[in-house]
């Protein structure tokens, strides 16, 4: 999805405001606007076929945005662009939230911490950070993290399968079972 055009800008701001952090936050130590923008420009690709469902979850956020903002006459291209990494992470966070009752924003930040992106606030964002974020996201998308999920979205202490071969939905389920089993 391109960042050209007002609808695209409004959508990114809506995603950030509702799931990442308040856009009115001007403190560069606690703002992650640059990280969000970068994740928004990165296409979500997958190597496990059923992870295409995560792309559909991410793209479904566009409908929610259009309805929330009561936007009329949306160009079809806006709805048909491929899912980006920010949308996929938020879409998966919404699914995780539905499963356990935590807020989607809480899950989004769990994912960011698991990817070790939490230190990349606006105060330190520069070209070196951008390249590091690219490498981290590429590792996630190419499934080049550890077999127990470390370096991916769902690190497990007691993995029974190679997590690089498991679709994200089942990685989430295994993570929830391992970490939230006693919560019910």
C-alpha cells in the first residue's frame, strides 16, 4: 500500500491511534510513529500457505476503519492492496484479544517485544535502525527464527514442533497454552 493519498494517511493514523499509541504523543521517547510507518510500508508475505488468513485479518481492518470513520466512496484499489506487516500484526492482535480478553493493543506490544523492536522509539530512529527493523521483519517473514519460536512472534519454552514450520495461528495457540494456562 502506498503512503500517497489522504485516505492512506488517515488509515495509518487510525491504526496507530487505536492499536499502537496516541498520535498526539509528541514525546519521541515514547512515540513509535516511525516504527509504525515503516511496518506499514513493508508487505506481509508468508511461506506457510494458511498464513494467508493472517493477511486477510489485516486487510479486514480497512473495513473497520471505513465504518468507524463513516467514509463514503472508497476507491477499490485501497481495499485490494496487499496486506502490510503493521496490518498483519494488528489483525493477529485482534484475533488474540478475542481468544483471551486482553486488549488488541496489549497483544500488539507483546509481539513488538518478542521481535525485540520495543527500543526503536522515535528519538533514536535513523537509517541504521530502519535497516535493523528490515532485518528483524525479514527474519520473521522468512521464518529464520529459532525452532522454539525465539526471534518470532511466539517464543516457547517447551516447543513440541519446529515453530518455523507451524502457521502463525497455531503458534499463537501454543503460546497461549504455555503462558496463560493458569489464567483461566
